[in-house]
C-alpha cells in the first residue's frame, strides 16, 4: 500500500522529480547559505526517496538490479569514503561547510539519486523528468539574462552571470546540462511547432551559457558539437555525405569564431568574454593564479597519489606547497581568493580521492560515452 494509499514506487518517482527543483532554490537566493545549506532540499528529497525506495525493495514491488554503471558509482563512493579516513579533517571531509557542501555526503546523495533514477523511471517518467528539467533550466536561463540586463542586483563577476550559484562556472556548467537536454528534445520531436519551441529553449540555454563567460564550458560545447557530429556521421547510412557535412559545419564553426576574434582585434567588436578567451594563451595563462593552483595540486598528488587528503583537502595542499611567488609581483596585488580548489575538476578529484578515484571518474565518463554511441548506432534516443 505504501503511504496513505500511494505505492512506494509512485512516491519514489515523485520525490525524484522534485529533486530537480533544487537549482530553483539556489538561484532564488531564498536561503542564506552560511546558515542553512542551499542543497538542503536535495538532501531531504533524496533521503526521502531512498526511504520509500527501500520500502519498495522490501515489499518486493521493485526488484533490485545492479549494472556496470552502478558498480562504477559504488566503487567511486567507496574510494572517496576511504579517502576521508586519511583526510586532515575527516569531519570536514564528510560534511563540508553549509555554504560549500562538497563533502562525501553530497557524493553519496548524488550517487543514490542516479541509482534510484535508473531503477524507478520508465520511458514515460524519463520524458517527464526531461521536460521538467528543461522548464526549470529555461526559467533559470531567463533569470540569468535578467541579471545580465541589470534587472536586479548582480554579484561581482565582471559582467558575467551566475544567478547566485556562487560562481559563474557553476552556472555555466548547469546551463550546459540544460542545453544538452534541450538539444535532445529538439531532435526527438517530429512536429514543426514542437521543434520551434524546443529550438527557442535551446537558443535560450546556449545564450545563457555563453553569457556566463565560462571558457571551459564553451570549449566543451564546441568540442562536443564536433564529436557529436562525427558520431552521427559514422552511424549514418550515407557515411561519405555525412562526413562532408560535418567538415563543412566544423569549418563554419572555426571560421565564425575566428572572425569574432578578428573583429575584436580590429577594434570593431568589444567583448569581455572574448577578452577572457584571449587570456588563454600560454604567455597569459602563466601569469594567472590558477596556473599556480595546477602546479600546487600536482605537487600534492605527487606526495600522496592514493587516499591522502580527502574531500575539502585542497586547502591543506595549497597551504603546504604554495610558492611565495604566488603573492609576488607576478600577479596582481590581490591574488585570486579561490584557493579552496585547484580550478580543474580532474586535479581536484586526484587530490581528494587519489589517482585511482580520478581514473574511476574518467572511466565512468568514458563508459557513458560508449553507451551513448551504442544507442546512437541503434538509432534510439
């Protein structure tokens, strides 16, 4: 019977859908992160879904099945749990702080969320989940455009938008996820009206992504478009024509981006975002604070390649290996304050969980890519 006449399976599905509203809670700025974690809704809803899911498993309403991806997620969590035992501050490594929430508990909740989604969602519920996330993401994209237009107070992000996510890179990464989902919906629809609507949402999400000024995300989009087109061409019945089309699209993409930089160099176009990309040159990157974070992280990994610092342990690495020149004249008089991370997710993971944990994470990404390619080969979404 479940709870109040509602089956455990239905309750779990509804709770998992509600987890998608967490970004709205964060972007609304209704919760002061230094007092109550903004991810509290994620924790409460995921824990509640776990309880109802256990009810479904115990009563036999849902059969427990383990896949390769579940095994990879489980091993990743176990490596992270072991790393917390060797952390300088195990309590901080597990629970983090209210305004950051990047400890082991967050990883546990995200892995549980992924596990339950794969167990309790069928095609119709996945479609509902997809549409709900796109709607929420589109609302947050509109919030971002409002912030960019100065409709409400902005944070000090040098003309970039973040919608109170804490950093524009977090906002950019989230909008990348929404852009991918809207792209999936666009290509899955068959009606003209449906494609027009999905196309509008797709343009909205990509615009918000660009205005976040997140270089890594935008480079990922360009690379992802090319890789996606290559996969599509490889699985196309008319392979030669498809590869030629991919070449043309890639050429247009490269020439278009090059043209923007040429216009900026000639003084015709002014853009803070393009200025950020110009700073990616080797001579410029060596004068940026994150370059020193990379070298510090590598030193920490070299000293403890396996289970050494745990989550939230980069600060210890930074304080131990930071070079005096970080505070010298090479950089500005006030160096970058974000010394709590290496500004590179793979290096952060290698510091937190050791090299094995980082490799497992990369393996999970590769396995996901292989599964997507096989699905594309079978002409299924």
